[in-house]
């Protein structure tokens, strides 16, 4: 009602009146000294709505209408009751959306995501760009051949066919039209309705399957039953083992890799704290162990596990009989290894229990062994007709008593533990023992001792020798296997290493398409030698002198020349006569020689020559006096002595020479100056060795020394363009992998 | 009895027609040619000398403007047409081979800030200080007709630069903000804002046309995506970037002409540091344009020189200057990779050869082969000091020479100081900073 009246009221007002009214209201409000923050109001429809001016609702929080209020009115009718219920349920299930992020922050996130996306998009070009950069000759425009090559392929085959007369005639009547087919995406037929439906069905199926899988996974994750998980684990392990064995046969390389993986996981577990019995669970068990049998067993199992893990894998092979027995049996053999015995002495009840338990298990074992033996005997009887040499494989000398030894080599990983039940099962199942043995043998040759349950049949005389023999055989086998493995590894490791390195490199750089440089030429990346015309072409002599002056060594030449005197080294002849040379004799000889060459002094002569040569190379003083400059000039006018002295550039008196201390040797230093200026002083960029560079220079490219074809290849320019053709920017047709 | 007779195939020594060159049998046994390397070296030396003899890059100039040339643009479909705008608002259309002005009219009040053809070449857009974008027909008006723009858009903001999409009728302008327009509309389709700083150049990526780069007065280069996300990333350099150009053959590479005398080539995927730093200018670099092959680019500078750089190298391979050429305002590489055009402060547009000693016009096959051979020789012996000296020697004006000398001493001083500091402090305290890592201040997300 109120709003109605106000509207009417407004109608009567003119604009001026409205303004007046506003002013009046303002004034009235100002009377009251508290400042009112006016509610923002929207007046005009605008494109940009400021978030600060949003009007919440007319009545504030109190006036807002909630959905429950609306549904209340529906209660009156029974038919609508359901609606209100549904609304309520929906209301309960729905969550309030989280508050949107602050604008700058949201923008930042958006930008980062968008940038990453763009980066990936640009990565697609990497291959094309690298190919272009590396290629030794590119012909622009690049796109041309892409468009062209498709035309020819159409009629290519028909070009070779000899046409019959009839065909020629027909052609005359009906000239063929050249057809150019350029496959475009638009030309491809769209899917028919049926196909589309089928495709959609397929997609729906896939989605349903995915959903089902997800649901299953979720359900399975929720299962808490330990037994279930144990069974699952066992199954998984079985599967893995089977796969592994298969791999051993088909792909030993892969198997080795897998083995390494297994080893690695074992190592990881070894240095992790799992199975160390330090966790919460273990502590709880510890407390319970006193009263609870099961928890004791659990603990023991855990401990054996940890022991296995903490041992190095090589000791694995020598696992004792105890270990091969099921984990459940483990407690009976603990005496020394039982940590609870080591650290804290168990109470009497516990000890009693253990002893009882032990007795029970000993009995059990005996019976089990007996039954085992019986079973194996049966088996062997069955398989008597099989080759005897197969049985002899391991122990050929013995064939009297048949004793079956059950042996199980401990599996490497923690989770690869097997039960006796299983092995027994196998035994029962497998009536063809020899065959199995054969298979096993093969396995062993291929791989190491880390395979799972294995059987050995041995024929022995008495029980004591059995173990010895068994051990010997085992050792032998192990050695053999180790050797095999080593050999295999030797073969494989370098390969795998290289692969690993490659993988690492892949990880490091996202796209590494670096190719070797196809044509090596020196790359010179240095500033231009930029000069000005007016630059003084400096007098070479002067510059030489200056450099010499600046680099002149302060080293003083020796005053005493030790070479001044001819030295004669005594030569010892290989004679039987005792070599008794006195100093006097030497002096005599010298005197004789000097007497002989009294007139021509070779040494002095040579020295003179040498000094002459040195003088020749020595820079001379340069007289820079300008006659007539600052004084009178002309004929007969002498240049001032002082001036002369002042303007002469003095050459250094002594310049170090290469042959300075070389005795009887004169080195002509200027001889190779002419060649030197043409020689390269350092190896240019892409080359790494002098040899490489020299080889590149030595190989000629001209057609004077090379056949024409080679010459043409060698002189191909890096970039060729077509005259008067516009080179357009690269288009997406050239993208090598368009789909990714 | 066995008789050995010399028998030769006449094809080996007889020519098919009298126009053929005589076939000279030749033994290529390297043992017979002991001076191979020496002879080739001499040839290389001669080739490089001849190159210098023929190095006459200046082709001609177009004069007619009455004020400094502010911007030029190539026709996307025709090689012979060029369009230029000047500081007095005048726009001229040129016929390059004849060096004639075909058309001139005053398009804007104040400076013409940008001229650009649309991809089809039917229209061109001009953009001026009077905040208008005008579209003109390429065809000259008939006799008696007035020069009138086809369309005029009055912008709300100041406009400083324009760039056109390679194919679509979409263009982008910059000024206070970055705006994307469609040719048929009078309002910007999209506007992008990041920060408050004004933008002075913008460039569409020609290969991935949804990418835009612009440079702002806060010394930054901003990348945009025109599709939906808007701004992508910002790189702040030590000094302002004047001009940006994308490599037309490598989608992710762009080069920025910087106020600090250098040019920086960036890989869009890794903006932390430039992929290459190109030095040699001795004044602020005002303009950069890529060769259509994407192998080289040309830059114009406030130091009155034009330099040509190879993309993979840090130093220029060529420097162009003339006595009368003043500050360079704009440079363009012609679309056939043969010429370089530049406008400068002193009202002229100059035409240069992209390769100074290249022979223009059609070549006979033998001539071409000979040129290729000498080119290969120069490449092979490039490291030899004599050849290197001749090939790399350039004459530069005095002011450039002196400024260069000064710069060199400044750089040396910096290096010496660093070395001294390194020598007198704990090892590792003063790390060696590569040149490429010196110039980028930060990368904003």
C-alpha cells in the first residue's frame, strides 16, 4: 500500500520538486547529529555494475524470504506435501558455495593457468622450428610445396599406362578434366545419424564402466576386514610372480629390470621404519601379547619380516629351513632371536606357553614330514618311467634312498612370502615332478636365486649326509646363478644406464630436439670492426715502436757471456785402456787447438754475425722534427740540437730476442711474418679441436677439386627465396604434430 | 693374345651442341692438387674483397613528407606498395619501384601513430593522436572524388599503436588499455587491462594469432591471449621497451627493442631471461622488424643507424647509415626478403638492400653458381683473420665511433670492477652474472 501511494505521489512531482524534497530531507536528517550511511540504490540500468552498490534486499536480513517459508504454504494439500519434502531434502543436501576468491588473486590464478596452456600450445611448434633452424638450406616461401604435392598423386599412376586407341578416341570426345583434390576437413563427410547414435552409445558404455569401476574401488577401499586384504594381497603377489616368471622366459631383460625394481623397493622398505615394531600398532600388540595368543603371533610375524628385510639380499639364499616354514610357525624357533626374550625376560606363563607351543609344533612337524615323504614317494613311483638322467641332474651318484626335501627360497620382497599350504598344494597338484624340475632348472639358469618356491629331489644314503649334500648343491647352484646374473647384467647395464640417462634428460628439458649441426662452419659472433674515415692510418713503424716500448721487459742482459770461450767436452772412447786423463793433458789439447786456429776466431766471427742480425731487426730512432717549425728553415739552417733531441722517438736499446740465450743459433724472427697474418690464432666456435677445424678447411668445395654434383651440394646457399614472391608467416599446415 | 687399347666414350669429351662448354676431363685426385687449400683461400680472400667492392646498399629514397615519418606499413599482397604516416597527420601511399607518391592526404589531426593494411589489402587503417581509427580504401578515389575514410571510429582512450590479425578482420590497438576490435564494429570487442601504465606498442603473433604482446611504460612487456583469458604474463626489464616484433617463422620467439641500446629476443615459454641479447646500437633502439624468413631482423635506433642482426647472434652483421639520415622512427623488411625500408625524423623514407652486395635482378645460372660458391668460400674461411677483418670492417660516422668507444670503456670499467671485487672477496661471494640474466627484473604472473 505504501509503495502505491508513494508512486502516485511522485507522479505529481516535477523534477524540481523532487530536488527540493530531497534537500529538505537532507536538512532534516542533518538536525539529527548522527551520520546516516545511506543505503545504495540502483537508479539507472548500466552495463557495469559496481559490486559496492549492490542492493541486498529491501528489508535487509529480516525481510529475506526463505524457501521453507514458501513450502509451508504447500502443506495444506496432500498432493503437494511431497514437493515440500523434496525441497527440504534438497535444501539439506545442498551446500553453500564457498566465497569466491579476491579478484586479484583469482586473476592471478587465471593468468597462470592460461599461460601454462599457451606454453603447451606453443610447444607444438618446437619440432618444426628446430627442424628449420638446423636445416642447411631452406627455400622460402615454405608453404608452397604443401599445397602442390597433392595434385600430382592423383594421376600419377595413369601417366605410365599406354593408352589403347579406343581410349585415345574416347578422350578426344570427352576431354578429361583435371581434378585437384585438396583434402580439407570440411570436405569430410559428417557422421550419419546411426553412426552418431552408435558412437554415443559407446561413449555412454565407457562412462558407465568407468563409473562402475570407481564405485567398486570406493567400496573396496572401505572394506576393513583384514582377512580380505590378506587374501587380496596374496592373490596380487601370485599374479605378480606368475607375470615375473613369464617375463623371465620371454624377456629376460625386462625381468632383470623388474628384479631391480623389486630390489629397490626392498631397499626402500629396509631403510624405512616399517616392520620395526616401533609403531602404535606394534606397541598395542606388545601390551596385548601377554594375554593374547594371536597378537603374539602377529608380533612374531612382524619381527621375522623385519629381520628378513634388514638382511642384505645376498644372504637371502642361505635362508634356513626355519624361514621357509610358514610365518605362523615362526614363534617356535625364536629362542635366541626373540627380542622379547633378549630385552625383557618373559613371565613364567609366557615361557610355559612357549614351551607347550613348541612341543605341539614339533609333533606337528614330524607328522607333516612323514606325510610329505609319503606323498613324494607316491609321486616318484608315478614318475618312474620318466628319464632317469633328469633325476640325476643334480646328484648323479646317488640313487638309493629317495628323500624329498622341501625347500623354499626366501622371496626378496617383503610381500612375497608364501605359505606352506600353498606349497603343499602345489605338491599335491603336481604329479609330474620331473617336468616341473626341468622347468625350474631353466628358470635358475636364466635368473638368480630369488625365484619362489622350488623343489629339489635328491637321492641320498643317510639322513646326515643329506644336509651336507644339499648345502653343497645349493652353493654350486648359487654360484652358477650368480655368474649367470653377472653376465646378464654386464650385458644389460650399459644399455639400461644409457636409457636411464636419456629418461633423465627427458625429464629435465621438456622438449629437447637438439640435433647435431649438419654443416660445420665457423660461427663468428662478434662486433663489427667499425672505423671512421678520418682515423689516422698510423705509421706502422711508429705503432711497432710504441708496442715495443710498452712491452719492453726490464730484464737486464747478462754482461758476461759464458759462451765466449769454446768449450770442449771430453769424449770417452769405449776402450779397454784405463781412462786416465789428467787436467794437464786437456789443457795441452786446448792449447794445441787454439794454436791451430790462431788466425780465424770462429766464435767471435759468429757473435759478430749474430749481433749484426739483431741490429737489423732492431727498431731505429725516429726523428720527428719538422724543419722550419717554430724556427727559420731553408738551406743551410741547422735544426736546433735541443729540438732534435726532443722530437726524436728513441728506440729501446735492447729488445728481447728469441735467440738471446741460445748460443750458436740465429733465429730470423721476421721470416714468418708474412704467413702469420693469414693464420688463425684460435679454434673458432662450433669446432672443438684443432684437428676438426683443420679438416674442415682442408676439404675443398670448388669444382676445380670436386665433381660437379658434390660441388653443387656444397655451395647450396642457406636461404633461397623466389624473386618477387611474398613470404608469408608460417601457417599451421606446417605443424608437424597438429593433433597433440 | 691380349691387346690393350685406349677406348674412350665420346660422351666424355664431345659436347652435344656447339653452345655447350667444352668438356674437360679432370682428375680429382687430391694428390695431384697439393695447393687446394691455398688456392681456395686466395679465392675466398678475393671474394670477400669483391663483396666489399660491391657493397652498395642504398637504393633510393622517397621524399615528399613535410614532417618526420612516424610509421610505415607494407602491403600484405603487393611488394611495390608502401604506406607511410607522418607527424603532421599526413598519410602517403608510395609506388616503390618508381619511387613515386601515388596518393597523399591528411588523415588525422596531429601525429599519425599507426598505419596498417588489412590482410586482404583492400583497406588500410590509420590511427592518430586525435583518438580516431580511420579505415580507408586502398584504391585511390576517382577524379573529382574527395579523400574520405570508409569508416571512422572515435575511441574513448588515447591510441598509440595498432596491429592487425594475420587473417581475420580483427585488429588490436593500445594506448591507455589494450583493445581488440573487429573491423565491422565501432566498439572494441574486448579490452584488457593489467596495471595502470599506458601501452605504447602492440603486436599480434603472426603464427599463433591469438597471442598478443604489448609493451608498457612501466618497462614491462605484457602477453595477452585474445580468446578468453586476457593477460597471461608480464616481464619487467630494466628499461622501457619501445617496440616488439614476433618472429614470423618461430611461433614462440619475439624480439623487443629496448631503450637501453639493446634488443632482447625472448622465448615466450621461458621469460625468466632473454634467449639472446643483441648489442651494438649506441642509442635507444626505436624499432625492430623481422625478415619474413625469420632468420634475421632489422632494427632502427635513435643513434641514426640501422643494424641488421642474425637471430642467433648477439652482434649485428651490418650497419647502415647516411649522412643525412636522422633518428630512425620505423623500419620494415620487405616481404620478399630483399629490401629494407626505413622512415626517419628528417621526412624521408629510404630503401636499402637487405644484403649490401647482392646483385639485383635475374641471374644466369653460372653467375648464380659463382655467387653461391664465393658465399660458401666466405663462410668456410670466415674465421681467418684477413678475411674476417675485411668482411667485418665497416665505416661508421664519427659520433657512432666515439660513442662506441665510450661505451666500451664503460663496459670495461664495469667488468674490471666486478673482477676486482671478485678477486678481493670470499670465493663465491661475487658470482659471475651472465649477460642474459642482467636485464630482466621480474616476471609477473
